[in-house]
């Protein structure tokens, strides 16, 4: 364990304090990961602009990408946060665990998204043709492909931040499963 303190609003720049206050109004609290981004005067606003950018993926599909990427990268903070968000977007506990394990037998289109996301995250983009073809055969487009890749990059950034800092998780912890990152 690395002792890494989550900064308070009083310890960050005025711009970051304003962003954290806005997050608190929208979310009801300031997630520790966003406060940690605020150690940098510019990282929090840059990250939020990136993460909240428009995408061709639905909120439910974005949570699939977030969960799979966080599982591959072993980020318990993001697994917890996106399990909670996945539930808010209509996934059951069982579906969320299955997604994190690398499949979605309950829906063929979601399964193709899970498999593509996992392949991109595990293989750093060097994926097999059949995985890519399965994604397209499920009804996804090249625009969706680019947005999945952007989503993997977005989530990987936060996964790394948490994995390095090991800040406390302030969401209900996600159930532990065997990490299928290999």
C-alpha cells in the first residue's frame, strides 16, 4: 500500500476547486479519483473534457467499455465506480460480473462489444480479425470502433492513476473475481 493522500479542496488550485464544487453538486460528493486528478492544475479539466466528450456509444455501452478496461487493468477503484454506474444503466449484478469476466451471454451485441474492448485493452490494439469482424457483424460501425478505442484510452488513464496512487475507494466495492487480464 502506498500512502497517498487525497487532496482537499483547500489544497488544489482555484480552478480545480471550482470544478470539484461543480462535481459535488452534480454527483453529491467529490469522488476521490477526481480530487486526485486535481493535484495537477490542468489534468482535471483536461481529463473531464476528454471523458465527457461526445461519443456514438450509449451510456450503457460506455459502461461496458469502462468495466472491461478496468478489469483488464486491475483497477479496483474503477471496477467499483463502474459497477455502480452499470447498475444505474440497467445491468444486473450477474451481468456486470459476466462483463468483467469477458463475455455477455445475455446479449450478442453486448458480447461483441465486450470481446472487442477486452482484445483492445489486453493486446494494446493488436487484435485478431475475427474479433473485429464480430464487432462489425453485431451492428457496430467504424465510428463506434474509434469511440471504443477512445473509451479504452480514457479509462486506462484513470486506471493507471488509481493503480499508482492507491487512493481509497469511495464507491461500494465491486465483487472480487478472478482477473482475466491475460
